[in-house]
C-alpha cells in the first residue's frame, strides 16, 4: 500500500492501494476497506483514486459520498 500524504493534516486515512477497478483504503484504526466499481460505481472510484494520489480529501469523500458502499472490509 502507498502512504496517504494527508496534506490536510486531519485525515483518518493512512494508506491506499489502487487497482484498475478498485481502491483499498487503510484507516488509522487499522481497518481496510475495498471499494470497487461494482460496489461504489466507476465515477466514485476514479474520484477516490485521484483524491488518494493528491493526498487530500479522501476521508471526507468517503464520509459524505460512498459511506457504506464498500465491497468488503477487514477488522
């Protein structure tokens, strides 16, 4: 996984992994969530990928937009 830059300084996201049709997000509590095209929609996944690369806004986007639209979670 790649370390999330957290440019805003107050994110609950620690790391992420990007694939062709998914993004995995690891939060500061150690939980990992898998969001896929099928679970959250291609547009949302592509937006999440860009936010992850930019290092800002991913946690807010998850909280306000995709919330429970994950394919699976660990922990």
